[in-house]
C-alpha cells in the first residue's frame, strides 16, 4: 500500500493510527505528524522537506578542490590515513579521514574496496 492510502484509511477510521503506523513502519507520533500535515497542506505536505537542499555538514567545495590538488600534485600517498594526517599537520585542513577518502574515491583517484562475499555456514 502507498503511504497516502494508509493515511487516508486511518483518517477515515477504517484502521487505527497505531495499525497504520505499524504498516508504514514508523512511530505513532510520526504517523500523527504526517496526518496533521496531510490535513493542512494536502499531498504536498508529505513530500520530503529537505529534498533539493545541500547537507549542512557538507565540506566546502574549495576545501575539496584543495584536497584533490594536494593528492595529485604533492602528497600522493596511497595510504589515506597518512595522507589525512599530512593534511592536518602540514596544511591545516580540518576534515575527517572518512571525508577525505570519500572525496578521493568520488574523483576517481582512489579505488573503492571490493565487496566481500557473504559468509557461508
């Protein structure tokens, strides 16, 4: 069932809000919020409100460009942890090791690890 169908059935009292929340897989409080939004704003109220907006935790583009330039031109250390330490100590860049790795992988400068096979047993 679609989200709208479940919400409409709950609003029509064909199913309880608690049952609707279980069907959708959310808490009863979330179900109540969605129901209120549907009543106030219609189906547009159910759309994700953050869609199309950048993450507030996103690293600045200039910083990412600097990381890529340093990796390509100066400190091409294939060990991400050592490269991250150099960025912090020598260049004063404050990014997490994970963010540095994701930036390098996104640019195609660092290979992604292969997926492991499922354990048999």
